[in-house]
C-alpha cells in the first residue's frame, strides 16, 4: 500500500473526488495468453458460495467505510464474474449500499452497474446490472486461436445477440495488430460489431505484457508499426462514420453511452477495490492512499478472514 501526501497543498484536498467500486472475481477458466490477471484454476479456487460469502459481506462494508460513506455513482465487476453465481455481486452491492451516503438519504446508491462478461453465460440483469462488456477480441477463428481464447466465433455471435436481447447498453472488446492479421480483417471485426448493434466498442492494440505466455513465446508475423498504425487510423475513421465518439485512447461510444466508470479513472476519481488482485485509490483530506489486494485467491480469502 502506498500513500501520497497532499498535506503540503494549501489546505490539502478541499473536496473529495467521485467514488466508484471495482469488484474482481478471479479467473477460474483457461487463461488467455495475453492476460496478466491472476493465474489460478478450479483446483486452487472454488466458486462455491460459502467460501466467498464472508469476503463479499465484510470487504464491501469495510471498503466503503474507508471511502467516507460517499455515494457510489458506478461499479464494475471484472475478471470472470460469469463463472460465479450472481449472489456475490448482489451481496457486495448491498453491503456497500448500506454504508453509502445515498442509502442513508434513502436514495439509490447505484447508477451504472457494469459487468465484464466473457461470452459463456448470461449475466446478472436480476442483480441490477445494466451494462455488459464482452471480451470478444475477434470474430475471426484463426485470430481467436492465436490469442488462446476459450470461445470460438459462433459463441461470440450468440453471446452478443443474447446480451442485446436483455441489455440496451453493451460494449465489445476487440483487438487489432494480431498475428497475421490484415487491414481488411481488422476492419471486418469492426464492421461485424457495428452490424450487431452494440453501443460501445473498445479497440485495443495487441500489447505483449510481462508475465504472460506471449512474453516468453516468440510470436511471428505480427503487423509492423506502419500496418498497425494504418489499422488504428482505419478503425477510428470507420467508427466515426458510424457515429461513434472517440473519447478515450481505445474507447468509442454512441452519444450518451460513454463508460462513466472508466471516465472516473481517467479523471483521477477514487475507486474501492474488492477481490483478489483488485486495486483501490482512496482520497482523504490529508492524503491519497493506493491499495492492492493479495493476488492469489487463497491468500486473499485468508487475509479477509483474519
């Protein structure tokens, strides 16, 4: 945990920034080769509710108390929440809701509640989720295989179609500059997403990060810098023609559909972190505290139980 001292500023922080909630559910399915998230398996972490109930109940309340009881305008569940039952999400939100300033004023503490959802299982509409973010990455089977994804293009199509039946606010994560990818193939993924009718797109350039399988493997036939730049410019132009606003480095949205939770990060807002590997940033009048939870689920659960 690190603390940034702001006491030297005139009067410190005069006004606390907005607060959001980040809940990370550790991945229990096959890890993608590009992922830097917690590496685990069903042998090392269980999705059974009794194991996670104390964690969800105690950490949500304790974290919000650290936030000074401020109202939470947005929350985000990431990792692999679809591998869990919806009850952990509901208990986390309810625990925070009891402690929030909004709930004490008998107002709803929740506005946007978003779940990052791999294309496997229908999410949590009944739990109050109103936005889904689906990690499709590509609709091309060759590129999905190269990325080590556990879904194919048919599952991706079905997942998006099913999501749009229940949600009017759906984001797709797509990647470009993939091994052996052409400019036409990169644009084909964008065109497919537009044809499906989603309201938000996140288009990411493939980046090789440390501590991933791609970092130790030798990838061949990656697009060079010139082709990658052409892909980026072509994607930006295609989405602009379709009426999408480019409001972050990799984020594009139809009018009124910008991700408020992500904007809170960009605008240096605060965020509570719950779950293995989650990060948090909490501002107080005399300093800013940054936190990181235990990365491994077993260690996280043991620490919460203390």
